[in-house]
């Protein structure tokens, strides 16, 4: 399963990329707005730092504007995936951009029917937002299961990118289902790294090593 970071925060991107954990990045207008400044600089920088796919989203709501913006976004790099909303114009733009060889991520997916239509429009990724479904009392992970089942009946080549992830359990569930990608807020990826028994275990190893060293000051590993 690929791990993308769901952020436009350069510090987090550099930190987790340096650890070798990132296969890609997803951004959206809200995430860019959260960072402030000129989004152009952030988009430029992210596409340079990350080797894998970087989703950059259009803000036009009609077809020709999406195509224009999608092509402009692609100028940031060959790793740019154009993100379009799950609307009739978004699907039309997905079809056109995909047939020109420009990869598309269809975002704001909340049903299996929407995922099916996006796949038929040639999307490289569909982004079902599971946390937002959980927020309104629906089961986001059931949606991932259903989309996985539907896609496995056909040869779409479309990848399931699990979005709107809220906690590490979502990641485990997505991996058990066999989702292709999870896109994680930096705080969720940070939580996945840690376990209290790892911290305690390491502290004890180091304490015991110091004990050993106190009798043999010259020893080294
Ligand atoms: C995905 O590409 C979106 O950027 C993101 O996962 C949305 O998550 P949210 O519901 O936490 O805003």
C-alpha cells in the first residue's frame, strides 16, 4: 500500500520524505490556504521534493476552466496528478485530460457509484473521503470495501486512494481491505510511528548498556 501525505506543509513533507516514507502527496485548496503565502511557491517546491505523484487541485467548476487549470498545474512537473471534483464537468475533464496522458485524481467521492463513474472516465485515482462519512454517522470503511469489490470485477486500472483519514486504525483497516493508497495527515503518520513499549524498551536497553559501561569504560559497539 502506498503512503501519501495529505498536506501542503513543507516542513512535514521534508521530514517524512527524508525518512523514506512518502510515495506521494495530496493537496487541496483548504490545505494550501492553511499554509498561507503564495500557493504557487508551495506547489513548485512540493513537486520538486517529491518523486512520486503530487495531486494538485483545480478550482474551476466548469469543464474548460478545469482543462486550462489542469494543464497549467501540469507545468509544475511530470509527477503532477490533476485533482478534479466529482461533478459532471469534473468527469468530462477527467476523460479529456486522461486521454491526453495527464493523470487525474477524482476527489470528493462519497459513494461507490461515483467511484465507478470516475473509473470509467479514466481516473488514475479515486479519492473516497472516509472521515467525512464517519462524521455524519455513515461507515466510511464500508465504502472502501464496496469500491474494492467492484473494481476487482473489472480492469479499470484506477487506484483507490483512501482520503479524509482521521486516525491510525483507519490505516490498518484500509490495508486489510487492500486499498492502493492512503493519504495521511502528518499527525496520523506521526502516531503510527510510536508505541509506548518501544519507548520504554529503548530506555531500558540504554540504561543497561550504561550499567555495563560503568564497569568497562572503554567498550564500544
Ligand atoms: C484528500 O485528498 C483530501 O485532501 C483530504 O483527505 C480531505 O480530508 P479532510 O476530510 O480531513 O479535510
